[in-house]
C-alpha cells in the first residue's frame, strides 16, 4: 500500500531490482577500407583485391583485373561505421563511454524506454482489451478528460522512474498540480517531466499518440530533508526543482505509437530515433543524427481556431496558402492529426511547421511548456530547427508553474522565422 500524504505524494515501494544498464563489451565497428586503386598486375602470387581472391596467374605479369576507380583513402583513416541498427542499450553505453551522459542518466533513459515498450503494447491492443474510452473521474490537472490509457500510462511512467532509483522528482501531465517527490529510498539525482500519453483523444480511433519526456539535473538545494521538512516545504522544493528553463534539459525525447513505435531522443549531441522491433522487444536505431530540413511546404495548425487568431498570424496563413519559398511559390499543404507527437515527428523528417498558437480565447494556447513544448523544442534545436512562442525562444522561458501553457511553433528554421516575421510586425 503506498502511503499518501496529501499535497505531496510519496511512496514506499517494495525493494525492487533497479533497472540497470549492464556493462556490455561495446565493439566499435570501425572499418578502415584500404583499397587498391591501380590496375592489378600479378606475378605468380596470390593476391587479394578488396577481399576477393584472384586466381593464380602462372607467373605472367598481365593485368588480370582493373580495380574500380575509387578515391584512395589515406591509410590509417578510421571510418566510423553508421550506428543504424544499433540497439538503444548499446547506444546508451556508447554515449556513456564518450562522456556525453553518465551511467545514472543511462539508467533513467533505459527505464523510460521500458515504460514506452509497455505503453506501446497497451496502445496496440487497446481496442480489444477494453482500454479505450474515458477513465471517468475529475480529469487531469489541466482539466482535460482522462482516458483509461492516460491513467495507466501515467502509472507505468511513475513506477519505472521510481524503481530506477535515479529519480528525485517527477512531474506528470496527469498528476495533480504539485510534482511528486520520490520517496527517499529511491531518491535519485534527476527530475523527470513527462506527458505519458499525449494525444490520447486519438486512441479510440487508433490514430497516432505518444509519450513526451524531459530530464533535468536535480537542484541539490531543493532535495527534501526527509527527516526535517514538513510537507509544505517538501512541496515547495519539488516545484522549484521541476520548474527549470528548457535550456537546463539534459535529455528529452518522445515515443510515437503509430504504424511503428519510434523512440526519438537527444542527450544534447544530436537527435536519434529508435524503432521498436517487436520480434526482439528492442529499440533499434533507424534514424541517425536527424536534421530538420531548413524549409518545408507542410503547415500543421488547427485552423478551426482561425477566427480567434491575432491579425499577424492570419496574414501568415494567407501568405503560405498563396505560395511559399519551400514550394517554389506554390501553396503549402496542410497536415494536422491532432497529436503533437505525430505532427512533430512528420515535421522533423519532412520539414515544415507545426503550431499551436494562443488566441482570443486561450491567450497562451493549449500546449504545456514543461512537458510538451520545452522537450520538443530541445529536440527541434538539436536537429537544426526551432522551438518558438512566436516572439521568443521556448527554451529561454523560466516556468512559473508546472502546468503553464505557452503558444508554440516548431519545425524548419526558415519556416518558423518566416512566421515570427509576421508576428513581430504586430
Ligand atoms: P486540438 C492533444 O490533446 C494535444 O495536446 C496535442 O497532442 C495536439 O497537437 C493538440 O492537443 C490538439 O489540440 O485543439 O487541435 O484538438
């Protein structure tokens, strides 16, 4: 039974094996291709040309094969082979070897990937396991109806993060307004913010959904003194620890549950996507060092809100419908599935712009800064794109509260800058 303290939910979980990223021998598949470039004249000896054995020539020095004209490599040039096909665990170990993350963060990321696998399995069979439809109850902290899978996905994320033993504080889209302090036994150095199942309104129609997460270093001055702090002080420290600007993010990612399950993440050195291979239950790298095209002819907005948009945004919309730079002056195309993760992933790969503007009804729009816009902006910037409020960089914002909303535009750098130019004029 998890003892609940009103205000700050702490939990004393039974001692469980932590998720560990076991040390594996990492074989760096460095290949150096020393290739002959001149025609090969063989004199009575076996020879190897690029690994293929050629027949003995009986001593005549005639050319028996002209090597393909390839640019000679400087001997000793090590060519690091692509990491595509590497599984997530091996990639995390490589990041740790290269000091891009520490072992503790590797454990947290590995735990998140386990949560994503479990949620993917539930999403794939939601329609036949009675997991569609509303959970009932009062809804989440943002006043949104909770689907059954929202609640279950949230519990999965909370459980794997607590058991990882590396998480100090967690803040979820589905938890009440205060972040949750992880009980001391399992307390760790990281703050994890997440939306366990974004776009869950699409579940009943089997349209793409996703999990979004961001990981911060815990501010040691905000770690509760479990023996002395009362719950008000613990709560205050947790909120301070969670409300960090996106620029402090150590890692961020999303897992898209669609025609395939794709975990995309960054640890601050580029963006990598791993596709779940259900036959082995492993995330396998499918996209290496993803870069968003500088321009793109797809725009992704809910135009149902058009009448409430500010004048500059309306002018922008009219402009790209007449024609834009990315499409040789021809009109852009609209794509909108109402799921941030799906719309964002497509924008990442194809280019273009996704936006959820503020309007006359909701001046800060709908998306939450901490666990939607900031993680997605970190990923976008790592992929050469942008994350903007239309008038500033999302990652610069110091959050005032956990479920704070901001207007959000992201995608191709030149497309977001073009949009900003219309808003600056007004
Ligand atoms: P609307 C899903 O609820 C979400 O948070 C994002 O995933 C999505 O982009 C947006 O809201 C859709 O909102 O108002 O267009 O239905």
